């Protein structure tokens, strides 16, 4: 996926919230619904977009679907942001 597409996908706040949540590990849809206080259809819609962008992967375990973060597509975004030198603030002299 090209970086422009990743920017478009992460432009939506709920999708960013999902990515942040998945940083701590795999989660089932129900866990994301509860944690983000959103409806199941809303979370599922955003997970579909994230999956299509290859930002998350899904595995089935019984009746549940677990999602995991795939940070690789974010590398282009991170690389682009680095050109702005927006790292942690440096202490004043």
C-alpha cells in the first residue's frame, strides 16, 4: 500500500484509536467495542478498512475474531514525519 493510502486510512480518529488499542496486543472485536465505547458495526466497519490497508490482521478462534496490529505500512508515514524533526522537545539551554 502506498503511503498516501495509509494517510487516508489513519485520518479517521476511530481507526487511530483502534491502532493505539492494538499496540498492547491482539484483541477481539468485542474488546474493542467495549474499550472504545463504540457500536459493534462501527468497529467492524473500521476494522475492515484497516485490514484492507494491511494495518491489521485477523485470525479466527472459534466464534471470535482477533485483530493484531501490523505496523509495517506505517513505516512510510514515520519516515515522512522524521523529515520534520518533530521528535521529543529538547531542553532549552
